């Protein structure tokens, strides 16, 4: 068996090793996630220096090692320097890289994920600053589709009934539950909570009967992760479309609500935090948007 092989991959994570080397985590089309050593990448004038940077797509020649493979040659095919020049774009790129790292498999082809991630990184790099947040939300949903765990957004996750936004109604129109798998009618959520609520036996002159602790039921409504009004519901239902939404379709607060909703969903299903999301609230706060 050959000790060398070729792959095309995008760098998603890097960390220093020793005095001059770098360990790079790479999403490749052919082999999924790889962790490899870029020897001497941190030395001045190293050919692997820039090619081992974040979001760089390389054609790689790899050499198998005992614990970690080594990058022996790298030819850059694509990069996204515009992401590093804008804090919003960099935050969005790191967010998507984390999500790709959580869902990608090792030792298996990941061609669809590879191409989709590159497509969305390119869209974010080229878009206006005001478009970054809605494009990030769209990309998160599309990556969840590839992972096979995208939430239900058009129909109640319990009954299958279609839920449509009513812009004439200012009240909460639906809920979103990570545990249940997407949008859910409020009355259906209440029914589920009633069924799961603790009951208590009560003595009466005609015998013993049971009552539900309705106060406990109402307190347990955090299962409704995010209440959805018409604007949030409409924006959420746009996400399965191939074309990303435009920023003027909804307010920044709507997109921030959807980011929190999808963040909860991702962290629930992958059981890992999205560390880059810590910057979202400050980076995309309404006062900071142009």
C-alpha cells in the first residue's frame, strides 16, 4: 500500500505544534476530516505557511504517519481572504467551520459537505456587511440538511399540520422545540406538556381522583425553546430555499432570534457548544449594524 496519497481539502482549524510546525484539521472531499502536520509551517518564508491558514483550499500530497499524517506538498486552489478583513464575516466563517467539524465524518468521502461549505463561505465573503447575518442563518440550515437533521419549518413536528404565518396577528403563532424537531403548534405543545406533567392524588367526599399540577406545566414551558411570531416564522420557512434571504426582508432582531433558535437546535443534536456563537450577540447587535 502506498505511503502517500492525494486529497483536496479546506482548512477548518489549526494549532501550533512544537517550535515551528502546525497541526491542521482539514475537510477533504475524498477522506472526510483529516488531522495532519504541516512541517515548518510557522517558519518565516515557509511554503506551507499561508497554505495552512484558515479557510484555504489546497490540493494536497499527504504522507502517512504513525499518529498523524504529514502534508508534504500543497497547491492552493481557493482562499477567502475577505473573511479575515471583516469581523462579522470572520465570525460567520468560524461558526460554519465549527458546524462542519461537528458533522463531518473521518475516513469517508464528504464531497457534498465540502462543496456546500465552500459555496457559503464564498457567498459570505462577497456579500455586503448587512447581508452577513441572514446568509449565515441560511448556511446553517443548509448544512443541517446535508447532515440529515434539518428541523421541520413548514409543518407541525407532531401533527404534520401546515403552519403559515399570519402577519395580521401580533400574537405568538407557533413554538420551536429542539427536542421535538422543529416548529410546533402551541396547542399541541400544551397538550404534550399536560401529558408529561406530574399529577397528584386528592381525597374528596366521593373518592380519590387525580389532578395535574398546571403550575408545574406552565413552568416547564422552556421546552418551547423559541416563541415564533409571524416575521420569525416567515424567515424560518425561507431557509430551505436555495437562494439566501435578503437583509431587508426582516429586521436584525428576527435574524438574531433565528440564530439563537438554530444554535439551540445544533447544540442539542450534536451535544457540543458552538463557541464562535459567543461573538454573535455583540458582533451583530442592532447598534453595530450599518
